C-alpha cells in the first residue's frame, strides 16, 4: 500500500512543480518515511533528467546560422522564386535589384507576397559600386534608394558588388581602396535607415583574389560596411573559405553558400562553373565547422547563379542544395 501511495505522490510531483515542496510533509501524513520519499524522488529526477538529455542528443545543437536561398537562379521571375523557395522549406530569401523597378512604388505588394510565403528578406542585391569620382554621388543615391526599399520590405541588409575590374591588368591598391571608400560612404548613409551595407567578394571584379579582398577589407570601416563572404568565389579566386571565416570573424555579416567546379573536363584552361553544394571543390563541411567555431550569428544564403546542368530546374537545384545541408551536413533549415 505504501508503495502505491509513494508512486502517486511522485507522479504528482512531476506534474505540479508548484506543490512539490509540500509533498514530503504529505508523505509523512500518509505514513511514508520522509527519507524514503526523498530518495525515491531523487531517483525519479535523475531518470527524468537522463531522458531529457537523451532526447536533446537526437537534435543538432542550436546555431546562430540561419539558412536562406537566393532568387538569382530563377532569372528574374521573383514570384516563382518566392513560391519555390518557400515550398522547399527555406525561411529567408535574397532578392535582386531587378525587383526594385516593378515594386519601387508599391513595396507593400512584394512584402505581402513574402509574408504570405513565410519568407524574410535576408539580403538584397543592390548592384554595382562605381569608383569613378564623377559617379560618386549617383552611386550613393542609387544604393540609398535601394536601402529605403529594403526597409519597406522588412529587410535590413544590401549587398554591394562592382564591375570595374581592369580587363588587361591587375587592379592597383589605390583602386581597391577607392572601392572601400565609396562603400564606406554608402554604408554610412544606409545605416541611418537601419540597413547594413555589405561587400561581396566576386570573381572578375575588384576583390577577386584573397590578397585583393584583404586590401579592401582593411580599408573598410566596420561601423558602416561589413563582409558578405562568398565561399565559392573565394575558393575560385585562390583562397580557402574555411580559413577566411576565421580570419574575418569580426567583420563577416553574412555568407553566400555555393560550390565551384574546376577544372571542367569539357572546357580548356581555368574554366569553372558554380554548382550545387557538395558537387565541387569547396570544403563546405569545413566552412560550417569554422562558422560554429566563431559562433557565427547571421544568414548563410545558398546561391546558384544559374542552373549548372541542362534539363534541370531552379527548384530541383534548390532541392539538391537542401538535401546536402539537411542530410549530409545534418543542419536544419
């Protein structure tokens, strides 16, 4: 009989923690030794704790890394991109400057579409940064206008690139620093709107190689401009993105997650193409490990500039990338 009463009291302790402190006294009233009750309660707590620990071990540890997907693969069909990306399970999206034209006077329509599909604007591709002094003000005005648009969409970051890399020579240190100077000013003005400006390293632009990226980053004012590290462009430019994550841990704002395949068997020289995660030369697991090491807290945006293989769709590519992240890397999206 005492054993049955003890079991009832222990079950009550588990279901109502607020009354737990009174249960030892109640046990004595029922003729159950206080010491016996406390020993049983302690064992029960250990069992419950062990069960909770075992359950927690079935899931990956919480990470500050959030996974989004870029609409670039859909070639400007943003409505379809939003539908497909949402259906795949991603919670964030990167849109491009092509969305600015049709929605600049009606951002609420685009915002409603994003909300309907449960997508947050993780990043907005704001486009080219000119280093020609004659284009200084027009360049700034363009990106500030984009920042206002992004704010209306509920976003908080714009991505800056450039298309001014010399065709017949390497860029000079002065050209690299001038890019940083213009971006600093853009970031200063977008910060007033609550929008962070980020620099995107890129092949065939200023900041192709790790050495060039270093010059630009050192000239960037981290109060106003931060780094979007594209791991495939950095790899193709001759770097190791997993090391760059550690090197630039204090200035990384976000990442582009994609892979690059090079050399290509059917193309000569240093030809390459961007491919789905896990198909190329980037050590993606090492990148994720490095992000965990620095306790990164921000967006990692899966990006695929175009469909790498004929006959596939942008949605199929997104599904392949998702499978790699969730099944190979065991990372939830």
